[in-house]
């Protein structure tokens, strides 16, 4: 912690102690919201009994008028307090938490790449685009699952630990099971063997979406831990599977992007445009 941040940290601790001395609960365990910032902005002017919560990101006072911006999961809303119009009985501000460390400089955001990866919470606060990535990933997983479900597939949750690392040519991570006194491996594919067992057992269409681990090199398109999806269908040949996969990608791209051409980074980190318009070359 550099000296400037250390000094500000001590100042904020003193302010926290003053709040405690004044009988203000510094970190209450609950707050009941009635509106998000988006919902509040949609209300008619003059609507009462609105309770919102979020992070105060700016505040300033100009004479008898005070301004503040509150940021929540849905966006930002500006609050205006006029001393001549608003009395203490007309509104209430409940303190929900004191930040003891300063956020990254607001105009330039968090630029240190290593810090962004190691302290994702700061990255999400400082860089709105990072939050959008998390939101997009969640939407992608939902749309993908819904597509499989709509086609009659059942999702299986297969084991992460396995006696043998099979299903792909990759170097596995190895661990030891103390209770059974045996070596195990983190899986290198998304439940291939287990899904085949399920097909034998009578399921006709299965898919597994989950973490896969490969103890190999890294580049912009490869990580040691990543999420993969695999599916299996009884009575299909490779042509059926190709047709299904092509239709699945078309559905995902139209649903998520509204187009069939998207930019993807290659192994060198360079951006390349990929056209997924069917039919694909075969």
C-alpha cells in the first residue's frame, strides 16, 4: 500500500470510528429495496415510498443544493436534495457500508492488467465493460442450455475427479484422494465416458456443461481451467451431429448478437472476423 493510499485509509478509518461513536451502524446486515435505479427512473415524478440502494460514486454540494449519483446493478441514478424543499422528515438515508480503501481513479479506470485479473471486484467497479462480459457469459450459458432443453436433451452433471484422464489428448492435473488412498485426475473433457454410460443406460440425448482442466500451456485462446460442453445422441450419425451443431451455432449467434459474423481473437491475440453463416464448408 503506497503512502497516499495508506494516509487515505487511515482517514477513512477515523471517519468510521466517528460513525460508530455517533451510534450509526456501519455495516447493517439487511436493507429492503423497493426499486432498482431503472425502476425508480420509470416512476412518475412525485412518486413516494421509493427505497433504493447502491454505491455512492459522486457527491457534491452547491449552496443549498446537494447532488449524488448512486450506482446499482441496473445503472446509475442522480439524487438532488434542495434544503428549501426537502426536510429531514421527508426522506431518509441509511448508511449501508463504509469503503475504507479508495477506488481506482474514476476518469481512467483500472489499467494494470495483472491487477485487473487478480482483483476482479475492482475491475468490475472501474470498468463497466468487464461487468458486461460477466453478464454476457451468464446469458450465453442460459441460451445454450435452453437450446439443448428445447431439442429434448437432458443435462447431466458428471464427475470432475476421475481414475483415468480420458476423452482427449491432454496432460491432466493430478491429485491424491486421502480417504481412498488413490491418485485421481481432474477431467480433461466434459464427461464423455459418463455420457456414453448414460446412453447405454437408456437416455437418448444428453449434454454436460462444466469445468475442464488441462495442465498445459497458455495463450489468449487457451487456459488450464475452462468451461466446455459436450453432447451425445443415440441413433445419430456424424452428419446428424454436424447439422445439429450448425443449427445450434446459428441459433446462438442470432439470439446473442443478432448477426452471423463476429470478431474472435486468435491464438496470437489478434482479432479476426468469423462468418458462421450456414451452410458451412464441408
